[in-house]
C-alpha cells in the first residue's frame, strides 16, 4: 500500500538551499546517495479551524490535494480554506505517494526535523 507523504514549502526550500534536492516542475529529486525522483502533487495540510472553533468535518490533520479540494467544492486562498462555511488554517505544500520504504527520504526528513527543533 502506498504511503502519502506531505512536504511543506519550508521543507522543500530548506533542502534546495542545502543542495540536498532539486525541485522543478513538481518533481523532487534527491541528490545524495542513489538519486531518486518523486512526482509531487500540490496539496494542503489542515492545521486548525480558524478561531480555534471545533472541527465539524474532521479535517484537522488531513492532507488534501488540489483535485480533492475542488471535488469537495472547498475554496482555498493562500493559507486559508473554507469548506461548507467553516474556515480552516492550512499549510501549502506537496504530496507524494511512496510505494516502498525510502531510507534516504526518511533520513532527509529526520535531519530537517532535528535542525528546526534545535
């Protein structure tokens, strides 16, 4: 079963700045070890309901692609999304479907998290 991984703009930019990856035309290419490329799709991660109200749709923590949001008839603008009159704060980024475990990708994610947490 494919795993859905979300990459925020901040993560991709940090990796590009460190020359660990290249990112062109929605293709992320890992430059270290055995080079691998992943086709990414624009997506949004639901962070919270704006104003910290309850989440009647259970979207907090969910990742939705542009296509999924259009099918839901949700309206997105920058870091906000309105779904059925409920405003959400969202994080822009990209999603990849990873069919198999990728240790290089996991290592990059671990290094990034350690860097931003310290």
